[in-house]
């Protein structure tokens, strides 16, 4: 029982110090100190109107609401920071691969360049090369090659966009649900306050105020979790929108490069096959006649 009380005090201490202080290593070390737990507990016993005191004095339902909102807030920050770093990395890689393919000018030239590299552009190039090798370079099959390669490239784009969107739904859910969860804790706490008023047969504000304050704390924590979640979701939505545009540009470049290779292949072959051959010329005096004549 004592250890669980210490855990509750630590969690409530994080709530009292705020998410920014909770991310500070020095604050974490301080909160993990058992002597600090004891001091927080003593402070909660003497100051019922502090955030820690209100948490410790709250009903178990209200405590559960506060803890769930606290965990949701931490999850929101972790997802946002991770997605921002992943998105920046993927956009940088996509930009470099796009420029490399544009400089190569053809899929044959880019084949060795993208053979051992990972990434969306590499998958698109490999898909186009596989489709071309499986179908062949016959002129009558060019439209089919372009259509099938474009379909596979579109699926690669959709898969990359879907993978990048993982986790963003959590931010949307927290931003929309957290205020109502906090409101539920507030309603439950106020209900308990009215029950205590009826049982004590008094309307003294000093008796009613702590219970109402505990209830309102749940709504405050819900807003602390919901507001960053909404802001972070909007930021990630804009970033992922730009990433999807870059994916579409990369897919269009691969399709253009494939189409150019297919259109130029017959011309190069015809130029090589129909090159004029010099015929030997025999000169008889002032008259020149070719061997064919």
C-alpha cells in the first residue's frame, strides 16, 4: 500500500510540474528520489488545494481519469517527436533519390545506382525495371508496360503514405476524446461533492471547495492532453501532405523516365541497323563505278 502511494505521488508530481519539467532529466531524478516522494506526500497532507493534494484526495474514478489523461499526454509527445524526426529523414532521402534519378536520365543508367539502396524511389525504379524485363521492349507492348508499371508505382506511393500516417490517428483521437474524458472525471467529482454536502448537512464553502477543485483538475488535465494533440496533428497533417506531393513527383519522374526509355529504344536500334555502309569504288581512268554497278 505504501509503495502504491509513492507511485501515485510521483505521477501527481509530474502532473504538478508539467510536461516540460517532466522531460527534464534533473526533474526525473528528483522525482525518483524516495525522500522526494515522502516530502510530496507530506505536502499533500498539509495542502489539500495543491495539484498533488487534490490528486491524492480525489476519488479512485477521478484518479483513474487523471492517470489515463496523463499517459495519453505523454504518448502524444512521444508520437509527435518520433514522427517529426522520421518525416524529416524520409523527406531528405526522397529528395536525394529524386535528384539522383533525374541526373541519371534513364532507368538503365539508374539500375546500378538504386540496386542496393532502400527507399521509396528505389522500389519504384525496381518495379519499373521488373515490368519492362517481364514484358519486353516490343513497340506494340509499350502502352501496356506503362500502364502496369504506373499501377504498381501508385501502390508503392500509397503504401509509403500509409506507413508515414501510422500514429497520427492517436493524436486525433486524444485531441477529440480527452476533453470529454476529463469532463467525465469532473462530473463524477462534483457528484461526489454534492453527496458529501447532503451527508454533512452543511453548505460551508470550505467543505465543498476541495471536492469541486479535485473535479475541475480532471478537466484541466484533459485540456492539457487535448490541446497539444490537436496542434501536433495539424502540424503532422501539413507535413504528410507535403510528403505525399513529393511521393507523387517521384512516381511521375519514374514513369516519365520509363516512357522515355521505351520511346527512344526503337529509334536507337533503327539508327544502328540502318546506318549507311560505304561501298567499294573502282576507278577506271576518269570514270568511277561502284561494285554494285
